[in-house]
């Protein structure tokens, strides 16, 4: 074979041997700008292939055509780590016979590698590739940065198809996934909109409540005993989380603390911390904005890592196991510190764990930042609607009305009290929220299971049921 380029996507699908009942996989580095999943599934439907399992590292609003494929039996089952609200609403109404399987960003590569969720054909959206399939996300008109979530797919699928809109001469320098894993290469006009990779919340909050919480979060880290040379850190892309990172950066620079690494989905704010000398390196499984894409392309201290390297519990070691502090969000948290990031207050699916429970399990200090109420509903409950991350892995809840420390970490609570931080019992936070919002009525669930929430080690954490108005 002089090269692996085939003329059309249909030809590549046919050559891959894809048949009824098989599993196809996709990664989500183009996020809501991804065109590849829809492109492939449209072709698959036209070829009259039925009953497929779609294993996608995450699904966004742009992937809504999947619902029609489910109704038409092109798709029989969905496995994913995260699902946006648009798709989640349909799933919550019970449109699929098979339960959706939610995993974590570490659990997904674990189960692929162990053969629990084998992949027949992996489709890799690659912003740049050469004719033999050496490919990367760092270059090309649709550059998205790291391809970390695609590594386990490429390394373990029976057949691998690279789909690119920038075909470069062989050999492509600085590849992410090497040709040794790739069977076919397809060049198309465009694989996605790189502006769509940007998370909807990659700006520091200007909300006074969010800034109060962010300042408190930075002080918790400062007084935890972990903020010293060699410190490692991950934060999400939410406004309050990013503000906490900014406050933390100011503390680190003032106290001349040199951290070891920043981790996870990387934003421009983490890039700024790298440039300022707060960290020696960034370990990047996914770029959250275009500043991060530029950084990973040009800065050798900004390194791409695979999903398994990031968080797989079956790997010989994973970076989350060396993590000092992670800042996370929550839809709900209960008085046992269990966290829900899968459903909204009405029980509709609108998210997923992603790396939430992986980092919470691995970090020495796992912190939730959340306001006491959202949409006039208290965030602290007696029992979360869905357990996404078990309370045993959560250390601190930071709100605008106080900081609750998990009783399992009493030593931390004493340190924070000694530093003068407003530490309160989580039951008191619940009562404070209910005085403002009132006590919400108990959510009625439907009688049909629609999704399973699978913990990073493969155990079942929870089952999500249809919404109560399901008919």
C-alpha cells in the first residue's frame, strides 16, 4: 500500500467491515463544533447499517441527529462520558430501548482496553494527517489541540479511520497518533468549526457571588497545607473556577511558589499560569479554548496526554493519582457530600461525570464550588437526584454563605477554622438555602430506567429514570 488514503467516507466505512450490531467510536475534541460524528452516522444510515452502539467520549448539542438515528434503529445503544441537555432531554423521555451507559473519562479507556466495551471501528477527527495516518490536533484549519481522548480508541479498535480536512506530506512531524494504529485516511472539506471547541463558560465570572466563592476557594487551598513548591492543580472551565485559579495565581506569585503541573482540560488561564512560572508543565487531555490550542502547538512544556494517562484506574499509574487539588462544580450536593452533575433539578439529563469523579478520587483535596441556590432551588439536598461522584471522594463545599468540610477530613476543617475561614456544617448550609428558597417538593421520577451511571472502576453508581411526565 503506497498510502492509506481512500476517496470517500463511504469507501472507508465499507473497507472497515462495519456491519449491523457493531460498535463505532468517536472523540469530542471539536466539542460543539464537531462535524465528524454526524457525517459518519449519516453515511452509515444511507448504507442501511443498523443496530450500532455509539461509544463517544462526549456528546454535544451539535450531535442531536443521533436521536433520529436511534428512532430509526441505526443506533441501538449509546455509551458516553457526558451528554448535553438537548440530547439529554430526549433520552430522559425514554426514546431508546437500551439504557445509555455513562462512564468517566478514566473509566472509558479502562473499559475499552479491558475489552468490556470493545470498539469495532474508531473514527478519529484529525485536524491534520499525512497519507499514512500520522495525525495530530495541533495543526490545520480545524486545529483543536490535544487528541487525548482519541488515543484509547485508536490503540484498541479493530479498525481505525482517520478523517481530516488538512492532508499534509508524509511524514507529519509532531504527530499525536502514529500510523501504526491507522487503517484508512479520508480527506473531507471540513471536519468542524474550531470556534465550537470553546466551552460556553471559559470566562472569569464578574458575578459578585461567584467572586466571593472564588476568593474563598483560593484561601482554602492556601491554608490546606498543600500549596507549596511542587503543587499540582486542576480546575474546570466554569466562571467561578477560573476566578479561583486567578486568585490562586496571585497567591503563588506573591509567595513565590513553583508548582509542578496543571492538569486536565486546559484553558488560556492555565496557560497564563504556566507562562508566569506557577507550573513547570501543563498536562493536557483536551484544550478548552484557542489560547490553549496555540500553547500546545508552540510550547514544549505544554504536553499532550492520553485519557488513560490522565485518569484510567487500570493504568499502571495515572496523573490524577498525583494531583494535589481539583476544583469542581455541582448541580446538587447532598449532606453526605455525594455530587450530581448528570441531571438538572427536574431530573433531565444535562451533563455527565467527564473527569469529575476521576479527579475527585485521585486528588488530595477535591473541592466543589457552587452557589447555595440556582433557579430558586437549593443546591444542598438530603439526597442528590443522581450520584455522579460519591461523597467519600469530596472534601470541601465552598458557597457564598460558608465552607462545609466533609467530616471524613476533620484535620482540614481544623486548619481552615484556625485560618479564620467561615467553616459551617453542611446541614446548616442546607437550612440557610431553604430559608431563602423554601423547601422544594420531592422530585417524582418516571418508572422507566433510561441510563446507568458507571463509576471509574466499573461498578454501578446510580440509575437515571425517565422524567415523571414520560408517557
